[in-house]
């Protein structure tokens, strides 16, 4: 559908008469995560959404995906979009106050400046990772969080992986001393793929996605989730200080190389030479006395039947609690306990089954697999609605945001940015 017709189809709607508590503003949606937030409707959120963006292929992709959600046969959405493009779109957004919750996804260089400006102007902010990609952004990040706290606003990071059932249960077991003991070390690996399907259609990435200065290297971008999961799991309610509780021990970086055909396939643009982009990082650091080793990788495409991968092994004095997601698990994340598999584990799983009915154990040799009913495996795309619901709760009652979330943000982005800089 031509752009003019698409814009008309999405913006010529009648304004909802409902008195909704929240209304979204989407700013320059350069990443498909913006659409996944709107894959479902929210009863307390106005269907009317204002979009302020540069006129770009990324905007067209966003509009096309929202139109597809509205037109789908099963549980269609009914978003009504007001689209504003052209020079000065961000300044217009600040001035026109078309909503009260600003969503940022896409370009990461300079994102923190827009986040800070939005909070200073009185907007709640719901922003995709990463908020910063270099350590010189840490003071602005601290200022944004401080300002939100003073103004009674919600400023929330889109950490979808906290809603994955295997990560939730891993956190519960790691924080059960009778099963896990005291933490000793963590090893985790994340593998993402350049070419994949999102919401039923092939992804298209902008050429700037492959520019580390614009989008961030692997650790500074998708590695944000892994760093977050490590500290969220180990120190569930403890406030750590990035100035004294973390030490970067070492890091390295290496490229993922795309052929000209692969680059054209995923961007729609031509290129004569192979493209090495900063798609891989590793980092080792001490966190609160625990040694952490992370590998963050980008491959071209997943094996048949597979998708993005997250694997993590938390080692304690009594057991290891591991998420595995390889071919042996049919590429589905599974949770294992190695070592302490006796009465203490049985009792804890029985307790957890009160919250998640159907949980059980399958023991073999010196390890046990936690059997998780299929209804708890909702999938990555569904996690966006879950984290959005959490954000909207904090919008209504900002004081409910745990105090450790602020220190967690500063710690997380210190590790991701300093890790990349150490690798360089």
C-alpha cells in the first residue's frame, strides 16, 4: 500500500470517547520492539496513539505491522494512529503533549538525551534497551532516574526476559539456600540472530543497525538482558553500588561477517563487500564477590526449529541451577538442578507448585529437570505485554517501583558499557 494511503488508513479515525488513564506516544520507532508492545490491547490504555518520527523505511515497517495487527482474523487490535513526521518531530512531541507515556525503541546513540528531556518535560518513559551505549552516558542516566523519582514519574527499562518462566524459577531456586547454598560463579551465553521472523513476517533491519557507534556492540545492546538477569537473579532485593561492588576483569570482541547477499536480504540495500559488524563480546567481572562470565553473540540465522538462545549456569556451594537450550532440549529453554537433588529440592518445588500448579521434577543420575507445564511458556513476544503491564502499574503508583531498580539500572549499564570499552 502506498505511504499516503497507509497513513490515511491509520490516522483517519474517530477519537475514542473513553476516559483512559494512559495514552502512548511512540517516538521514531526504529526497532520492531515498538510494534510488539502494541501486539495486544490494554483495557486501561487509550487506543489512540501519537507517533512522532522521521520519514523512513523503519516508520513504514512500524505502520505496516500495526496495520497487520489491526487486520488479523484472531483477536485483532484496534489502534488509532496519529502520525507526525518531518523536521523537529521530537521537539513537537515535547510541546504538543499528545499523551503521557513516551516509548523509545530503535537508534541508541543519543537515546538518553531524549529520555532525559522527556522526563524533564513531565512524561513517563518506557524505553527499550539500551538506554546508553557508552559509559559517558552514566551521569545522564542517573539524572534521568533522579528526575523521574522527584517528579513522581515512571521511567522503566523494557526487560522482557524477567518474564520467562525458566528465568523466574531459576531465580527462585538460586535464592533458596537449602537447595543452592551460597553463590560462587555464573556463566551465561546469549545468541541472537540477524535474520529471523517477528510476528509472523521476516524482519528488516536498517543499515545503521550494523554500526556499533549508532546501535551499540553486542554486550551494550542485547547483552543488557543477560547482565540484568544475572544481578536480578543473584541479588533479588539488594542494592549494589556500581562504584564499589563490580570489577571488570577482562573482555574481548570479534566480528560477525555478513556476505553482500545476506546484507541485502536483511536490509534491502546493496553492498559490494562483506560486512564485519561488532556482533560478539565476552566479559568477565566480579559482582558482589561472585565471578561472572558472559558471552554475547550474533549469528546470521538460527538452525531449523530454533530461535534466539539464552543459557545460564549459576553455581552455588550446594548445587548448580542451569538453563539449557540446545538441540538436546529441542531448542526450548529447560531448567536443571545439578548436585542437591534430594529432599530440599523436592520441598521447594512443592512450594513453588502452589504458585505454578503442575510443576514437578524428573531425576536422572545426579541432576533433576524441572518439568514446566506448557501453559507457562507464553513465548518471547508475549513478554512485551507483560512488561508493559508492569510499567503501567508503576505509572499509576510510582512509589511501588522497588528501590533496587534504580541501582540495578546504573550497575547494569556500567557493566555493559565498561565491558565494551575494556574489549576495545
